[in-house]
């Protein structure tokens, strides 16, 4: 501790007043810069005169740009070329872009593609060495202790000494249908009373990719080869349901079947695609049935952080109760508007301000926006008891008055409709 104190004292002594101010803010966690990983990779590339592509690949493989910078500083560019997939060290997941329909996915992938059910669950990466198993979340967090039944299933069902696999965990109800995503998240956050949660919220694992097996990295192998290898090393653990086709009508029927069974939609994976950690490209596409957007009114807003610190950029969205006329908040979002639109929105909201509460400005409910979202969840956070998941503004509806926004009764109807295909807890 004394050594750290001396180092901090020395650092601040060499800094200008402005530099010292920001160094202290960084140290105590109050600095919000909006500094994204891609910019950090570019900075490391330039700092050590190393090709950006090499830095990006190393960052994907290690999941830690800080380690990449250290390796370059201490050992030079040659150290990065030696990096590879490491067991018990999570790899960034390969990501997908959106497609409007199965037909679009087939055309994008050259006339044929592999469709898989897109489950409404949590993506996980599993590392196995003998009897030792670790489970990592999409954000590379170790969630092994929260999912003991998954660990046991992998020990029993993966017939390889060493393996790195990807899959999806879903929560299932008594009728076998998937439970809403929010119930699954209770399992991922739980570190105590695991046995109780095992009974309350059972989960099921589906596998869909194999990245490494018994000393052999497969990330550069074609997707179809990885999937075939996966089917040969797994027993007793289901794989995500798959259809390889170039027939749009057949793919559309498969899409409808996935929706009827309570899943989100489909993934489409190019047959010859390698696994690209951390990259969001068109090799993988996701296809969902869009929910009807809602017209909602902004009742309050919060100032943003970093680049948005002077803008009201986080908006409270409300529906109207047709019985009382009250506007009830159903969610918040900071997504969807351009910088210019946020600047203009800030000016409009300031003119409508009723009062300020710290970082939050309560406004007269006048501005109507169209909002897209992934689903509606049960939530004790808001008076209405519901919340939009992944809400984002798609357009500003200056042609609508607050009295014309969608009602809380409509929101509740959409919420209830979800359970025609999903289980209740």
C-alpha cells in the first residue's frame, strides 16, 4: 500500500493541474470517457507501430487489450504471432448482423446457408480439461458456480479430454417451453442458495459450435466442419435445431416453427465461415420477427456521460392509462437518435422542463417517439409493473400528440400475448 501511495504521489507531482484532475477521476471511478475498445486497439497499434489487424486479432484471442499492449512493450510484434486459443481463458464471441428474412440470408450467403433456432437464452462458452469445466458468459465473466447442472452435463456428455464449446442456456417451464429471459438472468446472478434456484428455475443447454478439441484449434475451419465435429464429440446434450437449405419457402417454414415453439427466431450461418472472435459481420445473420413498435411520450430525461455529458440523452418513455389519463413509464433508452437529433432534443426538453432532480430533468409530456423493443418484461421498477427490454427510438413523431400515444392497456396486452408461446414461472 505504501509503495502504491508513493507511486500515485509521484505521478500527481509530475502532472499539470488539469492532468491531475482527470487522473484522480479515473482512479476513483468517476471518469466517463465513452472510450471504446476499437479506439484503444488503434492507439496500441500506433503506439507500438504494429499493424492494426494484428492488434485486433490478438485482442480477440486474449480478450484483454491491456495484455496485448504489455506483450508489445516487453516482447515486440513477434509475441503476438504466437498467441492462440488458450484453455480456461475465454475468447470473445463471434457476433451477427441482422437480416430481414430467411430469403435475404440465403441470398447474402450465396444461395445456401445453415439456419439454426435462435434461442431466447444466454450465450455461454464452455472450457473443459478432463473433469475441470469452466463456463463463461457472453461478457467473458466466469459463471461456473451459478450453473452446476451445466458443468455436470458437460462432464458426462462431452467425449473429449480438452474442448472449447459454445452454446445457449435457456430457462424452461414445467411444460417444456422457454421461460422469459429475465428469469434466466436470476440464475446467472445467483451465487448463494444455488440448490434452491436449481428447483425454481431449471435450465437446459443447447450447443452450436466447437472451437477447440484435444489440442486442435478449429476457429479457422469452415462452420459446417466445426458443426459436424461437434456432433461427433457430444452425447446426450442437444444441439440447436438446424436446417441447411437454399429454399426460401422451406426456410420460412423453419422460421415459423421456431417462433411457434417460443424461440426468438433464426440464426443463419455461412457454410464456409471461419470463427472470427469479437467480429460482427455478415458470416452470421440473425432473423427475428419484429414486435409492433409503440408510440410513447418522453416524461423525463437524464444527462449522459463522456461525449454526451452536456446532452439530455437518456429518455424515460411512458404509455397513457386510458382509464385515468396518467402517463406511466415503461422503460428508458439512450439509443436510436443521432448526435444532431440529441442536441435538438436537449433544447426542446429544456424548454419543457418542470423540475430538476440531480442529473434528471422532469419534463412536460409533449414529445412523442416511436419505440422498438425486443420484448416486454415483468418489472417492479416501474409503477405499471412492466418494462421494455432493449428499447430504442426509431423516429420522432411530431405528427402525434401525447393523447395519441399507445395505452398501458395495449402494452399489457402485448406482454400477455408472449405467454401464448412461452411458459410462466
